[in-house]
């Protein structure tokens, strides 16, 4: 069950998050999902037991994995041959992500408007 959590669930939770600047509260929310799952799995609410089980079974919290992924992403940008990408920071990636998301929503609204007019 834990191997399934580590190999399938955590990657889905973390997919694409390295490109987003997250607050500590966001990371705590993502960590809560894993901690709560472990609490139900081991039938305990004692955090000492949960932390021991996490260490024994090598289950890392998503916040730790996220910070590792962010470091790797920034390292890839720094080592890239493209000058434009070398000067990228995490904030500019987040800005581009929000811009693309906005443009997608705008396109979707326009598409729905056209479909409504044709119908």
C-alpha cells in the first residue's frame, strides 16, 4: 500500500508544482494529505508513531520532495544554453503559468460564446 502511495499518489500531487511558488500553508496542506493517509493506515493519531513509520518506510513528505524538485528545476535553467532561460526565476515561471492559464480561460469563454451563438 505504501509503495503505491509513493509511486502513484505523491507524483500526482506534485505534478507541475515545482513551477509554482508555494506558500508554507500550501505545502502544509499537501503534507496533510499524506500524514492523514498514514494516520488512517496505521490507525493512530500519534505523530511520533507516524514520523517513525515515515522514516522506516522511507515516505518523504511532499514539501521536502517539492523543495528538491524546485532546486533541480532552477539548476536545469541555470545550466541551460539558452540565455533567455538562464535568466528565468521561479517568479517569472509562475507569472507565465498564470498568463497561460488566463489565456486558456479567455479562449474557453470565447469558444463557449461562439458555440452558444451557433446553437
